[in-house]
C-alpha cells in the first residue's frame, strides 16, 4: 500500500531514527522529512538515506500554517508523525515563549491544516492518521519511596518485576492525571490536549504516545549522556544537578522508533500508549557507568575520570522520578524494549567515539553553517 507520510522534526534526534526506519523498511511509502533546522536539527543525521527515491526533505516551520496546508495538498498527505518540538527543559526555563509557540501553536497549526485537507477529500478521514509523540514529563513526578535495599538500577534484562517490587504501582499509566512542572512539560501537555480535542470534536483519527528518556546515536550534546561522553573525552567537568539522585526511565532510541512504527500502523485511534523501558537509573549511577565505559573504550584506567563529577545547584522544578508502565503497549501490540542500559550505553558510547567528527561539528556549530547556504537557515 502506497502512503504519503510527513515526519515532523525528522532531522532531530528521535526523528532521524524514525525517518531512517520508515524509509528503509517501507520503500513503497513516500516519506517527507519536515524540519525547521533549528540548532537541534541536523541533516547530517540522515546522510545514509538522503538519496533514497522515497525520501524528501522540506525545510519548514510547523507554525507556518499556510505552507503546511499547501504541502498537505501538494503531496496528498495521509499520515503525519509529529515529533517536532522544543524539548530541553533548561532552555524552557529561560525562554518559555518559544516552547509555547512551537509545541502548542505549531501542533495546532498541523492539526488544523490536516483537518481542512482531509475533510475536503471524498473519503475524508478514512485511511488517515495523525500520530503525536509526547513525553512522560507531562505526568509530573513520582514517589522516590521504596523498600530498603531495593532501589535502581535494577536488572540488566527488560523486566517489570523488580520495578513493581520496589515501587508498587507507582508508575505513569495512560490514565495518570497530567501535572506538568516545567514550561517544557506544560507546553507538551497543551499540545497533547489539542490533539485529543481534535479527535473528540472533529473525529480526526489521532493517537498520542508518551515516552521516557531516550538515548543513543545522533542526540544533540546538550542532553546528559552525549554531553558527558564528550566532556569525558575532552576531560571537562561533568555538571550534576543537586546530588544526582533524580531517577529516570531510559529507553534506547531505536526501540522507541520501533514502537512508533508499530503504533502508527496497528495502534487504535484515539488511544494513548506509554513507551518505556522498565529501566530506571539514578542520574549519578548513569554518570558513573558512562565514565567507566568511556574510560575503558579510550584505553584509560576504568574510573579514572570520576573526579570530573562536579555537583551544581539543582535545576528549578526538577522532578524527582519518572517511570513508565508500558504494559498496555506490550499486551496490545506486542512491543517490548530490546536493549537495557548496559547494552545500550556500550553501543551508544562506541558510536560517539567512532563519530567524533559528527560530534565536533555539532558542538562547534559547523553543521549549521553548512546548511545555512543550502536552505537559508536563519
């Protein structure tokens, strides 16, 4: 079956993995990568597929309603996978307006354009899908309470048993009440509400997923894991918020891309699916694993760079713990994570160390200068 699918934010971290998966797996689909190419968008992430006949890049701001509505008509779009978003919490604290504009108004722009185009067709919404990717941060924070002696990190094999033993039923479910604590999570919560409202009001076939922290290749190095890999490589300080005791549930990015593929094709309209790895780690424990892994792969003495850890003032509104219960997704669609953190971090660290030119270009901004001439990036 031929499909014409727009993937927004496709030059970003998660988006580039989704674009690559769809382009390679579905040669009969036309995949349009729509990205504004802000600091986090990098077409070098997709060098390996840029010449594929079923791939096309379009530089566009998702807030540009007229341009996107025209694209919907020109390309006869029947599927939208929406990943484009401002996503860094620290940036949202300094500049909440940009997050509201992109995440809320940008999503609304896409929804309205899709609505007008699809409702103009004889078949209307039949065979159409608007899939919105969100975050676990919209749910707020979870309890850190657990029995003595049972605390993260847990097993090296994907399993929910130890997590439930430690925290009982204290996980984010699809039915968990929204309680965002940062401008970033508030803007994502707003966009989620608009997506669901377009289904309830107009009957648009929408799906929302909320995912835990992703890590892996091509992540912009303002995020914890690639930032620390690069700092360890260059023996720079590793800034740790507070005492490093905040807990996050980590998922390898390729596992997330697989989940998106399954949900886009098999998920039920108007449903929400949580995507997580049952893979909780305290930040300080992750950092120590990253240090030991980088040191070992660089031929240094393992743990040699532990003294780079520098504790800094905690972030405003820093949530204590996030953890996703993916039971619904596993039960209904058969997805489960393929990698746990020890395996995934080994693969991730090796990639960054073997792709130092990519990392250096990103940290220096060279990649942006390259694309300024090609796409008039502002």
